[in-house]
């Protein structure tokens, strides 16, 4: 298995099918990748939607809502692929993304991870803006060599927000992320984005600063 796509889902049932379909319609040969969905104890229609895709994806359900970090770590441990790429259930991807990223990693042994630019899209999937992922990085749409994820220590389960920033700081201490200047990821902006919760973001910004800069520095 070359690539494991890990989709984390919590109460995003209304977006989930588009996300899965975008993964299933990739130009990379279907035998070369698997789709893993980790349902973080959703209370909406997510479990019923996943039942419809039981023949084509590997779906897992957390016993209780554990948060993004623990859900991603669970998915990584279940992954059979040499490379791992994360998607949020409310996002989706362009049909050549997995093929292009996997070619870059396969043909460039010195690359540890490959990111792509992304389109910011609205509730209806309309393109709002082409965003340079090198300037404004996001966690999803990056294809990692799986062993590098384990070497970095996976995600810190104590973070319920800004977990991506914490992981990226630790990852970049030893490894690199190469960016392909093509908008192959679709990052959806809507009112229920976690990043719109200002109090949570500030709480974990302080935690991030204390962890990496030290409270007395």
C-alpha cells in the first residue's frame, strides 16, 4: 500500500460524502491507496453515511469524543500506507493530488513531506481565494512519510486546538515540508470551523507558547 488517506470526522455529516467521493475519484490507481475515516463519536448522521461506503473505505468509531489529535493518531496507527495524508471531513481534494504528491515523495528520497497550495472555499464550494500553503500552512493536504510521523512523536493529545501548530514545530526541527505550487486542496470556511472559536484558540496559543518557549523565557 502506497498511501493512506486519513479523514477525521466529527458532526460534519453534511460535508462528509463530498470529501469521501473526492478521495475515491483520484487519478492514482485505487489499488495504491486506502481511505480511512475516523469518526470521533459523532452525534449526527455520520455513522449512517459511513455505512454506505463500507465496501470501499475503512471506517472506525471512537468510543467517546477524543479530539482531533487522538483521532489522527488512531488513524496513523491503523494506516497501512507508506505515506499518510490528512483530510478534515468538511474539506475535499482535486483528483490529481494523491498521484502528484506520491510521485514527489517516491522520486525524491530527501523529501520528508509534500504540501500543496489550496483554494479557500465557502459553504457551497465556491472558490474564494488561492492560498500559498508555504505562507499560510494548514495541517491537511500534506503527504508525510509515515515513519517521520512516528519519529516526531505523533500529535500531542493534550491539545484540543492548535495541535497542528504544535506538531509542525516539532516536525520541522528534524524534517522538511516541500510545497507544490498548485491549489490541489479545498479548505472550507464556515461558521462551525474550530478556528473560529477565539477563546479556545487563545487558550491553546498560550499552551503552545509555554511548551515551546518556556514560561520563564
